[in-house]
């Protein structure tokens, strides 16, 4: 993957956390 940035990383982590629930 490319360098999206902190916002992209945080958003991805948030989505992963929600999906893990």
C-alpha cells in the first residue's frame, strides 16, 4: 500500500475495530 497518512491509518484501524466487534 502507499503512504496514505495518519488519517488513513487511523480510519483503517477504526474500521477494523468495528468489523472485529
